[in-house]
């Protein structure tokens, strides 16, 4: 029986490949470029070629390998069928079967945000907990839901699209990349808080250190809030209000033991966690108010480790 597995996280720019033990120990990791040309037709063959090289480098045979866990940036059902990955150029096909054919290894696939949540539950910010919701705050807002230690994928793998709660309605609601308007990710992502801050600065004359910064970033906003800038504090507060409210909706549906906050914005640390927790408790049903909040700890390794957990199970 195999003693090690490969956890693979397919991103729009790079593909991360990790060699992971059955105990969740990351033994090595590699990256290759994501070739999106010709609707991503070379992606799986590139992965297969790199897997072959890794096994040779580590002096491993296929008999040593449990299989491949694969995180994909789009909906994936339990059978491994991808229902379209816009940012890779993929349509509908069975990604698990296809990669298994060309590698000769067992493959289990899941949505990338879901497997990152699985990684944080197994080895990261939610270790030891079985009911977990992860929110990833980056260019957009992603999410993953774990119930009873298992990923909640839904009928076609689209469960956990937490960035697409409608949080704002009306003519000034921003259009989201998904085609809807007023989604959480238009307001609470790194892109969203920068957009909202620039709009606010253009409407008011209040002095702010942010006015001295060209091309304001989410990091700038949090840094200036920590220094006491009034507008920066107000914008962090607004972000926390949207996220806390969204988490109250999620908790009323799944009743998790803890929320894990990851993605680039989570590097702001406790200032972010505190403001989300505050607004969550203001809005949550009384039996849910003590739900925990923690920061993700695995960073870019979460997807690889979570994908490995998929195949181990």
C-alpha cells in the first residue's frame, strides 16, 4: 500500500505540487507554470510530466503513492466532473478520470477553496475541529465549508461560494465578476476595500494619510487604521460589518465550531479578526454568538495539504 500522496493546487498563474505523508507532513513542494493557452489543454499533461519527475527525484515508484488529490478553481462534483473553470479555459469534463489515465494513479478532485479549508482543518488554523468554515479574502472572496470533517460540496460542487452572498442592493451596487451585483467579494475582498475606500475619499474632505498614497492597497488601509487614521478605521469597520453579517448568515445555516480567515487580507491579523467577530456577535442568532474565529496558518500550502487529505480519505 502507498505511503505518500501528491497534493496539487491548480491556480490561474502557478500549479503547486506537494508530497505529503499520511500524517499530513509536507515533505517537499514544487511549482510549475499554468499554461492556459488553447483553453488549458496542456495543464493536465504538464502536471503528469512533473509528477513523473518528482517521483524519479525522490526515488519513489507508483506503488509508493496513495494517489493524487487535486484542487481546481471551479465547481467539481464528487465524481470528479469539473463544471467549467473560466480562468483556466476549461469546459465540462471529468478531471479526475483524465488525470488518472495519464498518470496511472488514483485521483480525487475538489474545489480549490474547499480543499484549502480541509487543509486548515487537518493541519492549520482549525486543527482538531470537525465543523469549520473558511473564508479566503484575496482578489476575491472564496470559501469552503467542512461539516463533520467532510467537505460540503453540494449536488454539483458549487457549495461554499461564500463570496457571492448579495450584501448590497441598489443602483450603486458594484457588478461582480460572476455577473451579479453587490456580492460580498465586491465589498470585502482586497479589491473591494480599495474600491470602497477610493469612493469614500472622493466624496468627503476629511483629512487622511491615505490621500498621500498613490495606488492605495488593502495593506495600506489596515496599516493606516492601526496608526489611528479615521477614514482607514471607518473602512476597516465597514469591511468587518459586511463580513460579520455574512458569517452570521453562514453560521445560521451550518453552525460551525469556528471560522478560519485566510487569504492575503488575513495578514492584517487581529485588527481584522476583531472587527469581524464584533459584527458577527451583533448579528448572530443567540445560540451562535460564541462561534470561534481564527486566522489561517498554512498560507499557500493549504491547498496542497487539503488536496492530499482528499485522496487519503
